[in-house]
C-alpha cells in the first residue's frame, strides 16, 4: 500500500500546484475586473468606435447608436459585468500567463528557472502587440462583414454579441503572439532545438493557417491573413533565434569536452 501512495503523491502534488495557480490567476482577473467595472463607459465607447460614435450619441441624447442595441431588463447589467470580466482577463494577462509558466517551472532546474523572468518580460509586450493589432483590424473586419448585408435590409447587432466578437479577436491575437515566446523559452531550457522547430515548417505553416481559419471570429480571408502572416514571420524568427542559441550552446559543449580530454591521464605509481 505504501508504494501505491508514493506513486500517487506526485500526481496529487501536481493537482495542488495547478489549483494554487488557478486560484491566483482567478484572483488577479477578479481584481483587474474592478478597473473594467469603474471605467465601463470609456471602454464601451472605445470598443463601439468601429460601428458608431457612442460618445457623440450620448452627448446628443440620441436613443440609438448605429446598429448596436441592448435587449432585456438585465441586458445593461449583464453587459457591464461582461465588460468588467473580459477587461480583467486582458489586463491580468501578464500575471496569468506567468502562472501558466510557473506551473511548468517546478520541473526545471534552478539554472533554468531564471528564464521565467525572461518569459514574463517578453510575454507581456508580445501579448500587448497582438491585442493592439487585433483592435486595429476591427474596423476593416467589420466593414467587410457588414458589406454582405443586402441593401434592402438593416443589420441590427446586439451589443453583447458585438462585445463577444471584439474580445475574441483581441484575445485571439494577443494569445497567438505568444507562440514565439513559448518556442524560444522551450529552446533556452533545452526542451526544443532549433532544427526541431524549423524542420517541420510546412506542418507549422499549415497548422497556423488552420488555427486562424478555425478560431478567427470573422472567418473572412482578410482577417485570417492579417493574423496568419505575422504568426508565420514570428515562427521563423523564433526558429532562427533557437538555431543561434543551439550553435552557441554546442560550441560551449565542445570546448568543455576538449578541455576535459586534454587533462593528462593518471600515471601509475612505480613500485
């Protein structure tokens, strides 16, 4: 029975570690949601810009803004809660991304754990760049999609659905731009070599195209291309950096081996 318990302990330890990381990430998202709750109006005004000028509509006292509308008694409250939570997910992204990495880090050696700082320092700006790019292409994507509406019909969009659409694009672009960070970090800790990353490049390009086609909310070729092309470029850049790291690591290993072989063999003691 003791051996069975010992065999189960590592799994239990991993589950406890996962629970700890999930609780910390959830708490960070909840705290960051407070910012989204108190800045609700500026956030929805900014997000609505690709469809209508909500700020101007509010100042003029208009009863509607473009094709956006809110439905139901609980609609306004649900919308504010959703805006707060989604804002918390985006604002707390650096922290919960670090918790994701920290869940892997306990299995690393002490020397390798220093790359956790590098991961966090790189993951934050890359996520921000991806999220910003996602927001910047929103007007283009919406214009393309709205262009399919027949001239004789009006397209009314529920704000909840529009918000889901916007946040999915922002989160998708932000998370997609983390790909090179994970590849380079795994290379630095010795988990992946540059040749392992770049050898199946055709499969990687196909996977990136499939990923953008499956998860891009718009489904139009333009938005897919605007996400797939930067991802492919970042993939090859990550592979190139990994090759340079491998080359430097191999040279250092060769020097160590050369120095160890240059040590004179011990001479026998004369009797």
